[in-house]
């Protein structure tokens, strides 16, 4: 068998990823902060791209100053004086050499600048300092040290009075007495064993002894968290204004008093869009705050350039135009996806997360008219502000389970139902996973396996029934 070379023609279709298409795809999946950084880099690298400056209200843009009118002629004698002037003598302490000398002398006298850096105190050291200055006796301070050593990073006490008593060689009654003193340390409410206890300590410290307020904190925090205000008004039969005042007071309390001393970096989220409800309709507003308003600077193109510069400016012009078009397409796609989500998840936006319906990428892609990968990219690292808080767009996508009547319920709704059932359980008889399966079947008409309940419970960081019983003992 011999080998030989032959020539033939073949017609095929192939998708070519041009640089412009790659840029458009990249912009889709960028978060707002990453998009801002990308735009700023483009402004630095492309001379034809600039940010449109909007003059303030009542402010007129001043015309450019001519060189002949704005500059005065300097004769030869004045130029000589400027050249030979002793500027260090004239500027004195403001001269660069004098300032450097003073900085060097300052460092020699005081040491390096690192000596002026103060470390942030930890929660443990802050509480130990207050414990050492308190009126507690030596035995009580020893118990207090054990209590402080058992605090979590957010300031909660995860150990029981019995466990602390065994470590400190004290009775549970002595531990409770010292714990009551530590909970009044700064920050108030520290060492709480539950959110309810933490907030009740803060309310008592500030003299907020309204029975309605105390009852709301003790028994109805899950209702407040899920926004069930109408049910609270019907249950208490109280003046709505008084109930609203109590709710505002609860919001002013700090459920995590120890986080102010945490070394964890707090990440603030700026939503990419806002959803507002007006009567029975919803309005979507894209958040363009902080993003530059780009325009093409054509002043470079009006001048006669050599062939090399002309080719360079032509490429930069094309890059600028593609960037502006890609940004517009990104915002347009984001709006279309949000529009479908709001329409499909209307019950969520009206009543809350427990009414979230199952939704997959294919549903949105078919309705918007784009590929599933485009929907996946445009929903990556994007957040939307709703009447019930700020949510990641990925939150609205998820599988679901079929109910007895043929409808479907999302996995997130089931997790919220499990969380609500555990929060309302009898602390002396915590609900087992089998019992939760029965309650879900009765309440939501959904058949779910026990291992699925256990998986959701672990995802929610809820201990098992035996562990919950020992923690509440």
C-alpha cells in the first residue's frame, strides 16, 4: 500500500470566536465590580474612549481658553530669573529637600511607621479586660474565663451551663449567675445561647420592657424573619402602629454582637437591579450607579495622521464601538432575563421565598430567545433587590418535587418549611427526620424521603434531633 497526497474541496460550517464575540461573552459573566474595573482599564488603554461628563444643574461648561489670551509672554530677563532662582530658599519648609530632611529626622526620633500601627482588639481580649475590671470575685472570674473561652466567633455560647460547670468546677447555678453578668458586658447581649436570649438581654438593658416586644422576640422571630406581618396583626389584635413600633425596635437590636470584633472581611453587595411593586404590577430598574457613561472621542480622528497612526486609531475606534455595543447588549439581556423571572416567580415577589417555584435555565432561555449558556453567564455574580431582601439570581433556579395534586414545589420552599418546623418545635421533644417527613406530607402534600430531609437539614446547619435536645437541655 503506497501513501500519496491528494487535493480536494470540502464545505463546512464553523463558528469562529472573534475577539469582539469573546469580549461580549466575557462581559456577560462579570459582576458589577469586575465590570467597572474592566471599563476603567479600557478607558486607560483606548484614547478614543472617554466618559461623558454631565454638567451639574445650573452650571455652564466654560469655553476653552485660547493660548494667546490665557498666557502672558515672558521676556528673556524674566526667564533667566526663573532659571537661576533659589527655590529652596523661597519655599522654605515646603521644598522637597527640606521636607525629606524633616521626614528622616522624624523617623530617627520616633522609629518606623509600623510602631504607630494599632492591632484591632479581639473579642476575647475585650471581654477579658472587662472581666478583670469587674466586681466579681476570684472564683467567679475563673468561671467567666471559661465562658469567654467557649464563645464562637459571632459571640454566641454553644456550651451548656452543665458543661461549663464541669470545666470550671462550679455548679450550673453559679455559671448562670456569672453568665448573666457577662451578657451585660460590651457589646451587650454577648454570650447568648440563642438569638432570642441575645435580643432579650439587649432589650432589658435598654429598658424596653413592653410585653408585646418581649413576646415577639421570644416566640415570633421566625414570623418576623419571613415577613408574616399580617398574621401577627391578626394574632395579637393590637394597634398596627404599636406593632410596627415594636418591629422597628427589634430591627435596631444586634443579633450578632460579636461580629464587630471579627477579622472576617465584610463584603457589601450592590444589587445589579431593583424590583419594586406598584399595586399588582412590578417595575424593574437596572442599577447603573457608578458605571461610566461611555462615548467616542472623535477629536483624534479630525486631525491628519500618518498611515501608521491612522491604522492604530482605526483599530481603537472599532474596539471602542464594540465595547459600547457589548455593554448595551449585556444590560438588554439582563433586563430580559429579569423580566421573565419576575413574571414567572410573581408569587415569590408578592408573598415571599416560601412561594418560590422550580425553574431551570432552559425555561428562561426559550422565553428570552438566547442559549442556556448565555442565561447561565448573565446570572453569574448578579444580585437583585426584592421586597424580601437581596438575592443572587442563581437563587431563583432550582429543581422541585411534585405534589399530590400534580403541581410542583421548589427545593428552596421545602428547606424553608423544614427550618420553620424546627424553629416552632417543642424543645423537650425535637422533631425527628421521620416526623418532619410526615409534617411535610400533611402541610405541603409532597412525598419526600427521610434522607432528603436529612440532606436539607445539614445544608441549613440544623443539628439532629438528639443534638438539638442536648443543646436545649
